[in-house]
């Protein structure tokens, strides 16, 4: 019953997030300015946040989501995030769904779209190769940590969402994001099919984490490069129940346990290459865990560098159970890796993939005059996405691993760099526009095409 209810709630959330875009005036032929009907703002404004875009259901249900936006010259960045949903029977759903995107033109005037969506956390017991500090799923015990904030396993911990509004921190410096507090999470077995389904359906192991915060800090420097820093915070594991029995988190989370933030990659059809920044070698889907020791660089057209995904930076470990909080370490090093995707990975994000592609197609259509000329309606662009002609698939995921964890609070800052035309004269090659959707920080796998 609980599993069925969870699936119904998830579908309900999907419909609610998509609904405002369906209601755009003349949605099939979106023109510049129509976005004000959804957001209360236009894409020509410098920055804004609407954190109370509300949808009222016919049965008395209501929900809301947040949209934030930054616009400087021909650079734009946006965030679409779900806040909560409330039913008349008192059921409340908080889901940390976030779609982050950037749109810009390169120095050669090629259009680029970059999108990102959170997948899940992965905890693993580093027993296979402890000196390697990477999630060798399939060789060592591993678990998905999946937020289920509608659960009331610990009624004293009330989940909440606090949007971080778009703010102009300084000249060409902006920030926005989302806070989630007291998230109850189902811990799902990633080791065997039987264990996966049993732990997904039954509340075998549940935890509550104090916070999940993702902030996007955007700085445009004097050369026109855009540095998008993801300020990521994973709160401490405060409570834990195994088969309904409450245990101290330290009894289960041992010294060899590590945690990773997992992101899927998918790329819009275009002229592009994905390379290591220094070696220029194409990244092939890995068959085993592969440590990244260089930035991932996205290039378009005639090998023009458009976007870099930086490696994991240092992070801090903080103990929240002390008063005041105690910083255990300030100089832990995060690791980045690639690993081939498993069917269970894909199942957990299956509902996000079509929704995210649908939302991103609408946002891209509204932002790009070129796309509006290429597709007669936004529906045509969405149809191309559904048909699988607009996306390249990837059977691998990208993860940031935190080798030292112990269930403590983690704060870490990866960096993303976009190469734009904001302060550069366009080259003669500007007549050819290339559209790319790169899911980098946390991302989308397009499952429909995989299954066709």
C-alpha cells in the first residue's frame, strides 16, 4: 500500500510541476514575453525569483514551486524547483526536485544550453579497494539514499523547504538555490535485485538528515567567462531506524562508509565533443569505476571550448550534535569518478527523465529565438525530444565522492566554467548556431529512447 501511494504521489507531483507550462497563453507558439504568464516575470529582466507559483487542484489539493532567473547580456541561468504539495487528507509531499540550466553564446556565437538535475546520494562501504576511495558498486556493499519527505517516521522532525531567492551579490555576481530541512530518506539496497525491491517497498532502513542545500553562485569575470559554483551541503544523519528499531547512526555508519552525490549525463544532438581538458581524449562509457584527474571539457563546432566541469574541491566535515557545532576537518578532498549506469540507477530517476526533458524543451524554446525559428511550435521541439532525436544517451554517471564521512555534515564547492561572448567580439563563424544540452552537475538520463 505504501509503495503504491508513493508512486501515486510522485505522478501527482510530475503533473503539478508540468501544469503551469501547459497553461501558457498560445503555448504551442510561444513568443517572447509569454513566460510572464507562468513566472510573473520575463526573460529580459536582470534577475528574479518567484517562490510561490501555486497550482490549485480541482479536488482541493494545492502545490507550489520556485523559479529563479538571472540574465546578463546573452547569458541566462534558471532554476525550476518543487516546493511542496498538500492534499486535503493532510498528506504533504516535499521532493528535492531541481532543474538548473544555463543558456549562453560562445565567442563564435554558438548557442549552448546546459542543464542539471539531482539524481540521488550513494553510500558505500569501502571494502573492495580502501586505498582507492571510490564507489565500486557491484564489488562492495552500496546503498541509494532516496529522500521521501512525506514519510512521518520521526514526527518530531518536520520537513520544510526554504527557497534562496536570486540575489545580486556584487557586480556580475549572483546567487540562488534551495534549502531542504529534516529530510527522511529511504536507504535502498544497490547490491542485488531482490534486496533493491525489498528495501524500496519495505521501510527496512530509514534515516533523517538535517539538511540538503544546493546553491548556485554565478560570477562573470572580465574575460566573459561565467563561473557557476555549486555550493552543496549535506546535513548530518540525525536519526536511524533499522527494521523499525532506532539505533545510533554511528552503529550502522562505520569508518569505511563513504557517500557520493550522483549525476547523470545526457547531451542535446549537435556538433560537439566531450574531452578531458588537458589530454583531449574522448570519454568512453566506463565498464568499471574510473577516477577523473582532469576537468571534463565540452567543445562545440570546430573544437571550440564551451564549458568545463571542474573536479571536486575540498570539503569540510562538521559535527552538528555539539553545541556549538564542531568542525572536524576543513581540508578533506572530494574525488570525481565515472561509472557505468545500472538498471536500478535508471529506475530511481525514470520519472525525472521525461519531466526534465519536457521542462527544459519549454525553457529553451522560450529563451532562444533560433529554436523558435527551427521549430514552428514548442510542441514540435518536445515531440523531437520524446522521439529520441534530440538527445544523445549516456550509459554512465558522474559522481563526486566524499571519502571521509562518518554521517557528519558535508560542505563542498565544485566549479563550472562557461566560455561566452559577453566580452568578446563574435567571430565570422557565428552564422552557424549549435544547440547543446549538457547535464553536468546533477542530470537527466533520457530513458524513452533507450527503451525504443
